[in-house]
C-alpha cells in the first residue's frame, strides 16, 4: 500500500467519522433543548462537551444557533470554545505536517 493511498484512506475515514459525530452532537444538543423546554431530565454538559471533543464541534455550533440553546451558559461556552480552539490548532499542525511530507 502506497503512502498516498494510506493518506487518502485516512482522510476518508476521518471524514466519515466527522459526519457521524457531528450528526450525533447536533441531535444531542437538540434533544437537550427539547428536554429543557419540557422540564425533563437533561443531557449532561459533560456528555455534550465530550461530543464536541470527539469532533462534533460543527454540529454543536449549528444546533446551538438553530435551537438557541446554551449560547450564553458559562462556563459551558468557554469550555466549548477552548476545545474548538485546541482542535483548530491541531488541524493546522496536521496540515503543516502533511504539506511538509509532500
């Protein structure tokens, strides 16, 4: 297996993972909002942040905007922003590393 093929396979797997985890994060934030409105048991903030840390940041942000949910809640919002910043830095580092290999 060539390095190029391995890199393409890894990119495909990462894309599939991101699609899946962002869908799950979006639905979890939506479900938490639904439960909040109906005064039912909530999805824990720890569980929501774990989904973001696993790569579901885009789905979380989309749900927060669409459902107007957890947009001002502290320290949740700060923690979410720190996770997203760390992921952005990691993505830039990965891109630089990949570009340096070519």
